[in-house]
C-alpha cells in the first residue's frame, strides 16, 4: 500500500482521500460485536462496533502513510466518522503525524439549525489543535437543502449554511450541487431503488439515491448531464434550479457561493485569520470574527425563522466604535444599523469588514 502511494506521488498526485479509515482493520479472530438493545433500520440487532472499527492498528497505518506523504510534500484527507471532537482529534495524531486533514463529518448529522449547537461544535473543532476540515453534506447524507428546508426560507437557509462553513478557519469540502441548492430526489418505490442499502432496508431505509442524482447543469434534457439515460432520475425542479439559470441571477444561491469563494481567495482574514466567537449566549444568532493582523471580518448568521436585533460589543477587539461595510450578504434590505444594533432577517447572513 505504501509503495502504491509512492507510485502516484512520483507521477504528480498531490495526495489522497482515504475512504472510511476507521474500518481498515477488524479483529483477527473475527469476534462478534456485543449486541445492544433494539434493532437497526435493516431489522438486525444493534451492535457495539468494537471489533471492526477504530482498532489501534488504524493509527499505525496512518502514521506510516503520513511519513511517505511528507517525503513527497503530499496531503492526506480522511473520511473520519467520529462521535465527538475528541475522537476527531485522534486522527491528527498525538504529534500531528497522522492525517493533515481529517474531515469533521459530525455536522452532516445535525438535523436542526441551532446557533448554540453549531457554536459549541465549531468552537471545539477550532480548538482541537489541527487544521479544521468542515463538511455539511456528501454522497451518504440527505442534502442540506432538503435537511434544513422549512418550505418558506429554503434559499435563504442554503445561503446561510454556505456562509457558515465558507467563512470558517479551515477547509470546507463541498458536495456537488450544494452551490445551486440541489435537493434530494428520493425514490418513490422499492422498484426505483438502485442503492443496495435502500433495496435491503426499504421502506425504513430508502438508500442514498436521493442525494446522488445527476448534476443539474441546465433546464434541458436530463438537466444537461447526459444525452443518454442517467442511472438515477433528474427531479422536475432541475428545470429552474440549474447552473445555467443561476449564473444569470445575481441573487441566486450559486452567485452567493461565488461571492464567498472569491472572498476566501482575496481576504487575508478569511485565509489565515484566527476564529474569535462572539455573543456566546445568543440562542438564535451565530456570530464570530475572523481576524488577521490589523484586518477583521465579522460574520453574523441568523439561524432562526424570526428577525433578530443583534447587539455585539467589539470593544475587546479594539473596535470601540466599529464601522461595518458589507462584503457579502443575503439580507434582502441594504445593511442598516451598527454592531450595537444590527437587524438580521430570518435565516440571513452578513459578512462585513470591521473598521475603526
């Protein structure tokens, strides 16, 4: 395995994404996992997965892989499913000698928008000692557009979530379609299911087909993905929710993602700045500052369905009378107010430069 990575490094590969790293080893005696109460979605007994996941040998291999990667200036990104940040921290290695970029996949399992939950989690990840890697969806998880939609503010929620993880200190990993607000297109019957997991677990488990449908490039045949028959069906929403349409709309989800992406490449505070949490007791709004040298950028995210009046004291950061200038915003009205009295509409985001 190590020689296989060397082979590709010598041919210019910059690194590897390591899939499901916690399952590299199983107990050599193939012991059964202890049985827990209840049954899983397939009707099988629940088990405590102590003999087939997260065995100590996993970290031995990761250290070996890292040594080879370091020899070639390469990077290792890990699909690391963890219960908590302490487990995530283990994948960096005790001496930062395992994965440079273990994925924080815990946010993919957050089913509701909650400023305190996201604040506590992000704070823990930022304090873990390594370079954070944030993920809000992937090929195994219900898309965030579907997961968080309330039927009224769907596009605003999608933009707010984009601002959440594209303004963090760390690396965001995007799943295709997030940037246009693709939603799940779940199968309607077992006969429609392609995913073996869905075929086995129907109807309690519908499988992962819904989040794996073709990328929606246009409103044309099969969303412009293929002239043939796609493996999975394209939803009717692709007629209007597609790249071709959203490129033309300055207020689209795609346009907002493009704004945020451009900021990440041009603003030193978003590239290299520290993460400074604000307003820790606010139940509805998540606020923080990204600061680098003399530059500071404020991020305010209303994670509630009601308008909020945000009051932030930036004096401790050296801004006794701060002036805000919007860099990117999903607000429906022009930026009004000051850091001491900032109106935020439901599920909106504000990214603003702070000046004295």
